[in-house]
């Protein structure tokens, strides 16, 4: 009986957990290292790669857009990132709409991630 209960709970968790395993590796990397703080508290958000430029030194300059909904508010962030191997080295927000930041901005339109 205990084994049946454990198997049932495992099946339920598999069916209800988000399926991020089907995401491309670059999207998963940006989700984990860049957008997780920006969209903290959101039930779900979508990440799309707009541009991926390989550099001569092996790094990548990646432009990505992430958007999500929290309650009835929507947030959209477009940013460019420098990625070396499996690490996001830095990023710059190009556009941001939706929810206001938690900390008052300094008046600049572009901010660092």
C-alpha cells in the first residue's frame, strides 16, 4: 500500500511539474542564470532567443526576450547577454515594459542584469 501511494505521488508530480526539459540549452541557461531573479514569484514566463552571434573567441552575444504574467500584470524584458561556455558573463537590458522595479531606478533606460 505504501509503495502504491509513493508511486501515485511521483506520477502526480511528473504530470503537474513544468516541462522545461524540452527547452533548448541556451534558453535553460538564460532562465537559470539571468531571468530567474527578474521573474521571481511568477508562476511561469516564456524565454525566446532573438539572435545568437558567435564571436571569434568562442563566446556568444545573445539577444533574448522574456515575458510573463503575475496576477493581472505582464512583464516583458529584452536583453543582450555575453555567454562564455555555460556561463552568462554579463547582460544589458535593452527594453523593459510592465511591472515597475522594486528599487527606484536611477533614470537610465538601460540597466545591467
